[in-house]
């Protein structure tokens, strides 16, 4: 369905554009070159007179799909098209999983998944902004497993929620991660309040246990990403001016 819906991209009749070409293709190229040379994608001397690839929140340095694509050769436009198609497929699978939490029949879930894959947002960012697309891909999974965890606390849903949240952090644009955390916190707060009113102390203890385990699993899985972003965060000046001295001696 992904290849049929996006056949101009799947069969090379059209190419992606905008930020995908000017920003994300170059950084992913350098990430893959580092991996193919046997190095972690920590630094590129070819961008901005020296550039911390590992701390680029949109560069794909810790995106596992980019790492897998490095096994096929250099990252080029064809690789980017393949990554986009994979992300679109994941978005459909995620929406299918999210709809299944509502005990809908398979036909309804498939219809919703295909509609989500073909919606205007996915089509737009698929052609122009990969980190936005990865946000659309992983958020349904995160919400689905978080919902299941709140409904029936268990180790399975805890690990799944932590894994998909780590993937969201590694792949997606940061604002999608922040907004998703807001949604998850609101859902958790609502569930805790209703359980507290109902005096369901057993549920609250189980929920506290599995939430703690989930946070630990998430931090362990996302440790390289978290360390890289925290290291690079002081270098970000987006939203504020750059003084003349900094602009002259440090192009980053």
C-alpha cells in the first residue's frame, strides 16, 4: 500500500525537496560515511568548519534506520527515498496498532491506517521534512502502548512504551517529543486522579512500579541520544541573536 500510494517516489519519478535535500541529506551522508569507516558519527570536519554530528537533533546520527541503511552503501537520494517509504509504512503500522486499542475490527483499523498514511501532513513532510515524518511514524505507537500501560499495567507494555519513546527521541523533531510528553503526562495524571478517587491502591502501586521501570528502560536505551543532545544543547542559539565575535570565530 505504501509503494502504491507513493508510487512516484517508490519508482523514482519524482524526488524529495526543500529541507530533505539541503539539510538532512548532507548530514545523513556524513553519518553513514562515519559508520562505514568504522567510527561513531560524532564529528564531521566537512560541515561548518567542524560540526558535532552526534548532537544534531535532526541529523539522524542515532536513527537506527539510517544505521541499517549504512549496510547497503553510501547514503544518497535513493537511500533517503527508501527511509521515507519506511517511515510512511511505520506510520501506518502505528496507527493500526493505536486503533486496535479500541477493539475495532480489522477492516476499520486498516482503513484508518491507510488514511493516516495518505493524509496531507504525512504527504507534505514526507517530501520535505524527514524528522517531522518520523514524528508521525512513532507517536501512534507511543500513545498506543502508553494507553495500554495505563489501562493494564504490565512489563510488556512498559518495555514497548519505553522502546518506542526512545525511537521517537532518536528519530523525530524535538518539538514532537516534547508535545508527546505533555500528552502522556496528562493521561497519567488523569488516570492517577481517578484511581486515587476510587481508592484503587493496588493499581496505583502497580502503575508506579511499571512507570519507574519504564523510565529506567527508556534512559538506558536512549542514553547515547540524551548524552549527545545535552552535550550539544549549549551550542544552540536558535531564537536569540549571535554576537559579532562568535560569528567571526565560530561558524557553528
